[in-house]
C-alpha cells in the first residue's frame, strides 16, 4: 500500500503509525518511521511551505514506488505539511513497513533523503519582521546522491 498526503492539517503521528502498522498485515515485522519538525534556528518564528499541487503528490508517489521496487515493502507512507508552521510543529512523516527491519530502515532513509531533493516544495522563513526563501542545501544533495546508484 502506498499512501501520500500533502495537507495543511497537523500530522497525527499516532494515527499515521497505526495505519502504517496495519498496512503490514501479518507480513509486517518492522515499521521504520521518520518525523521531521520545523526548526527554530537563526531566530525563525515561522516556516511557510509552498508546493505545486498535483505535481508534488506525483513526485512523492513516484518515490514511494521506487522504494517499493528496491525493497520488499508492504506499506509506504509520506505525509507532508504545507502552509505556515511554527518551530516544533511536525512538517513530515515517513513510514516504511517490511517483514524485516533492514528493508524498512533503508527504505525510510531513502524516502526522506530523496524527498528533500526530488519533491517540488519551496520554503520561506520568517525571522523577526522579514522573510527569506530557503535555498537548497548541499548536504541534502549529498544525502540523496548516495541512493542514485
């Protein structure tokens, strides 16, 4: 099962975890998850995430399909928030369910590393009374590159 959701609604990790675990059925021996939070470094008081509706969901679904082809997974989930968020709020939830932990852990790492570079999101930070767009980070490109082979 592939589940992708892009929404302004807060992420309920408990509910998402239950859905991911249920996707494994009797074959699901492991669920690996990642929850990303909005950071407040450099005085950031708000992060606004914009996306290209339709294209963003397709890009995330494609990543889930790639992960499912690379590892034996019974479930893959990406939930990503858009809109304004404050430091400490959940911005992304990723889950990979497999019969074995190695596949679940590797697939989860693949998904979070690749979505940082492959999905069309744009971040704008508010610091004090001004805003600034967030540039792509070299570290994200490096992390995604290790999965391209």
